[in-house]
C-alpha cells in the first residue's frame, strides 16, 4: 500500500477527531467469494475515485457477497422531478442487469410528484429507470410492519408490502446533504426509502403519528430514522449490501425538486457490508477534502447534527464507526 494512501487515511482520522481506527489491510483477492467483514471492532470499506458503470461493478465484486435469489431488489432513489442530482440509470445499469434487479421505491409523504404511484412511476419513466429495469412502488397495494427491537421511539417499521417479495437487497445510495438529516446515505436510504408513506410519517414524528410529521427534537427524529433502518437490517440478515456514490455533492437531497448546486467536486464510490462504517467513511471523506467548497456540506451536516445518527446506530449494534478503508485504485506491488 503506498504512502500517499496511508497518509490520506491518517488525515481523515485527524480531521474527524473521533477515535477512528484504520489499519493497513491488503486488498482482498477478488476471486474469493468469502465476504471480508473486517474485525469485531473495525469494518471493511472499499473505495474507488472512479465513478463509472465499470467501477460500480468492480466495487460490488470486491465486497464478495453475491446478490442471490429469484428476486433481487435495487433500492435507489428515482429522484424528485425538477432535480438532476440523482444517480443516473446509465451509471447503475450494468450492475442492475448483472444481478437481474428490480428497482424498488415507496411513495413520498411530503407531496410532490412522487406522492402517488401513478406519478411516481411516471417520474421513474421520465428519468430513465424503466429503460434498465422494472420499477416496483412497494406500497402501491399496501404496507406491512417489521418489528423493531431495542428502540427508544419506534416499536415497528411500516414498509411497502412488496418488500417482503425480495430475497436480496442491493442498496445504491447517492451520498449528499439533506435538509433535515444533514446528510443522506445508506442508513437513510433503507429507513425513509423503504418505509411506506405512513411509515415515513411515523419515522419523522419519532413514533407519534402516521398522519402528521409531529414535532420531535432533532435527536429524536434522527434516532427514529436509525431504528427503522435497524428493522431492515435485522430482516435482511446477510442478504443485503451497500454502495454509496459520492457525486453531485449538493447540500440538498434528491427528494428536493430544486436542489442547490454542488459546491465541491465528486469524490468516488464506496461500498461495505456495514452501513454505519460506509456512511461514516463518506462523512470523513467530506471533511478530508481540501476544497474550500466543502464548507457548505460540512455546515449542513453539523447544523442538523447528522453524525448523531451514526453514533446512535453504532450503539444499537448496527455497525462500526471504525473501519479500514481499502482503495481499489491502489495496486499492491
């Protein structure tokens, strides 16, 4: 592993000032199908600066966990009409085709053009997702409940009924800012993204209501979001994996029809079997950026206490804050 990469890892650790443990780890043999989970207190996160269809497939292969089953779900945001920062179908198409995936979504709870199934499918069609795969709006015909254990706010997660039809879930998340959560990555994608419209309100209200957004504190709503994500993780077991794409790094979410323009350059693609470590690595890479424009995204994350979601998720045993970052662009000698 070269000195430049090792220095980058140390720089990330010093900037975040959180007991962030990275150890030097050799790149795993990509022909070995055994997943590299890391150690009990550190998870493996793969990274490539290349943001291409080929890189999407390569980083999936690096994880060593195959998306098996008759029905493979691809959880990706189809993007609110008007916005243009969502992950493009051309970027994800080869991976989606390779695993024979179905794109899954649920209707929104904030109105807009994806608040009902007909308009949501039209948005997916207009944005090109139906050209690469079938699209399933999972709460079109109802919802089901998944139990939540050890939650302070929620005792159940309300998700689209069709989620139970899938054997494996590939979580493709666009890492970016978010007006309420500070940032959106893998945890938010499996929480808010898989929840039905009623489930979204239940999360946003921190368990107070399925009809209104309520008035929880910032910490309470972030914790509720994490608890709903835990239900998905517990339900999925080993039949799930996570890929984050750090491009179009706006302070606003893909759910925004008029998002702010990105103020910093694209960073790359990251992947892990641990969603906590994955989102933490993305946050750290924003802080480690040398670009002045990162201040906008940093302010959004800090003003919304975004990292509280990660520390709470780690406290619930959903993953590690410590990780080993393996740069797939660095070739061992």
